[in-house]
């Protein structure tokens, strides 16, 4: 079984499309579970999530990394995958992850993103981000493992020490420890629809700069506004 973990906070406008995409996978629904870990939403996020998810509960640990950890600790799957509430998952997302983890040495797999919103600027921005990710992977200099599109072997994830409960960069930092437990792989086939709303809020150049800042500083930054979310 694969367990999919989704942290949420006031996502009533986005969570349904994310969960619907997860319920329309090419593998039987019995082969995966959906777990939503909420950061204390004041809107209808949890009510909507309960229509689709197997488990919905309020996080006990701090920050978005803590929400992911809480979900993984409550999961049944040997493989755990994480995504964001404003993402759209392709129908073969879980099937490809299952296929990748047939390699017993694989600790973590991650992939690229594409913009949900239309626009040349959005496509160009994520083209740069995906190119940056590929360069890091194939040069073996860094792993740009976004939390919206990554999966772990649970035993190796626990061995690595799980996500750090920090303001930003927890999803990028984790790969530095995962590669000590096994193989970290980039799979171009698992492309996830990514919302550009934070790009639009903070600006493309500033958002890209902050991503670069996180990578350059070991995956940890208290200065970045782009990736900080209002989780408990």
C-alpha cells in the first residue's frame, strides 16, 4: 500500500480538485490511502476532505514538516508520498511510484511540476525550476525535492530522522539525509500540477531567488516567505 499525505490550512478552494485527482488513479483504490493533516483551518477544508480521504485529523507537531510527519506516522503504507492541497496529481502518479519502488535500494523519488494556471510566464518560471532540479540531480550536487511531488520508503524515512519542523525548506533538506539511507531518484514521469498562486503573490524572481537561497543554505531558511505556510 502507498499512503499519500496532504497537509492543509484553509484550502477549501483547492482541496477538492486535489483529492478528486487522487481518487481517479489508474490503480485500484484499495492499493493506496489518502491522509489529510490539517493545521487548524477556519474554513470548510476538513469537511470537504472527509468526503474523499481515509483519514482527516488535526496536526500535533509544528509547521508543515510536522504535519507531514504526523501523517506519515499515522500511515499504513510501506511507501509514503507527499503532495500539497493546491496540486493536481496525474492519473498514473501512484502507479509510477509503485513501479519505482520495486528497486529495493530506492529511498526517495521525486519529479517535476507544471503550472495549473495558464500563461507563458508561468510555464517559463516552472521550466526554469525544473531545469534547475534536473541539473542538481544529474550533476549529483543537490536534490530539489519539493514536498508536492515526492515519495519515500517509510522505513528509510524514519531512519533518516523524518522532516525537520522548520519554517521553510523542510522538503528540500530531507534529501540530504535520505541519500545516506539509500538511492534518491528523479523521475520525469511523475509530473504534478502546481499552483502558481505564491509565485503571483511574491513575484517570480523573488520566489525563484528564495528557492535558490534554501538550496544554497542547506535546505533551511527562516528568511524565506514563499514557502512559509500558516500551519500550527
